[in-house]
């Protein structure tokens, strides 16, 4: 009998084989992972890092089955969002008939609130924060319960503005880099929040801040553990 969730233990000898119709949990030597697949993605992301003795390691992987998204679609969405900085706006990037398309669906936006209609075959959700930082809210977390990419364009009232991108896998999230998702350069005047965080990690990992007992040692350990590079595969 089929079940929505599967469970695996990545043991070198004893293997479990209980597949779920929606997603699978995998326990490895380096922690708990979630694996899922649909028409657009095949992914395996970390849920919790921990040491489990006696198991094989599990790797993180993100496969974009349709390839990377053209950067021009992001630029088009951002240009449209800049027209009215008094309200948030929502855009959907879909895959249809062999290519990506951008849609602005039926919606109602206010200064810090947004309601919108979703459409089939959506690969990526984008919405704007006209005059405040690009941070995913509790409402965003409740909305992003499927398998797709989400992005927020924030601080559009200033230069540079910011973008944050994440992969959502049934309520679990993995922050992504611009180059992992988009084909083409980051537009001029836009900062990738993930990349900025990596600069913080590099700074905290310098000899001056990573000395034993240094004030930022704990912060550096946390950042490097949860922000490891993700191998991206495009088909």
C-alpha cells in the first residue's frame, strides 16, 4: 500500500526500502535529509545536521530538470515592480511548451501585504518588498508548502536593492545562490543576500576572528555548517 512519506537509513549493509509518494526522509551519518521529485525538480536537502555513527554520508543535491531560468525574466519582474513602490507585487515563472514564461497573476497588493492567485506549472514564485528588506515571513512559510523556488526582491526604493532566493520542499527550505537558479549575470544594482552572507562567513573564518575563544567563533561554526555549497545539476 502506498504512503505519502518514505523513510530510509543509509546503512552500509542494511538498507530500508519504504518509498513515499510525496517525499522521503533519509538518515545518514551527517544528519537527516529530505528527498523529493516532481516535473521540474529532483532534490535532496538537509533537514537537520547531526552525527550518526555507523551510517554512510548523504549528499545535498538540486536538479533543475528544465535548466536554469533566464535572468531576463527576473529583470522584467523587477522592472514591473519598480513602477509602483506603494504595494507588493507577485509574479510566477512557469514552464510550458519547452520554455520559461513570466506571469503577473490576479492579485491584491498593499504596502506590506499581498494576496494572489497561483497558476499551474509554476517553477518559481517572486514577490516584491518595495521599501523593506527581503525576508521570508511566517505567512510566506505557510504558503510555501510545495516543491518550488521562491524569491523576494527587497529594498526596491534604494540602490543597490536586494534579492533572496530559496528552494522550498514541503515546508523545509534551502537558501540558494543567484547562479544556482538563473542563467545570466545578476542585474547591476542588485545584491544577492546569499552572496553577502558568504562574505560574512569568509570574514568570520579569517585568522583574526577564528582564534580559539574568539568572539565570533560560535557564529562562524553555525554559518559554515548550514551554508555549505550545493551541487546544482541542470538537464
